[in-house]
C-alpha cells in the first residue's frame, strides 16, 4: 500500500508539473499569435497579466518539481 501511495503521489506531481508546462507554453503561443495578428506586441496589460499567470504556474510546478528547467525556460521567454 505504501508503494502504491508513493506511485500515486509521484504520478500526481508529474501531472501537475506537466500541466504547468502546458499552461505556460500556451500563454506564450497566445502572446506570439497576438503579436503576429496585430503586427505589434500584445498590450502591456496582457503581458503583465501573463507574467503573473506564468509566475503562479511556475510556483505550483516548483512545489512538486524543484529541480526542473521550467523556471530557466520561462525567464528566457521574457
């Protein structure tokens, strides 16, 4: 039973981390698409809000996977 609980915890941590990656990449795709369609950067208010959303997703991901490259990757986006 303890092994099953550890496997379940590990699986949930993997899923949480993966969802954070997907969320942050989707934000980036949205910004890129907006910039292409507008032929200009997204509005400053959107970029500010997106950065806040990225930070929240990163905090959640790092709660379960501290040693991932997600933080470094996200800082390269900005």
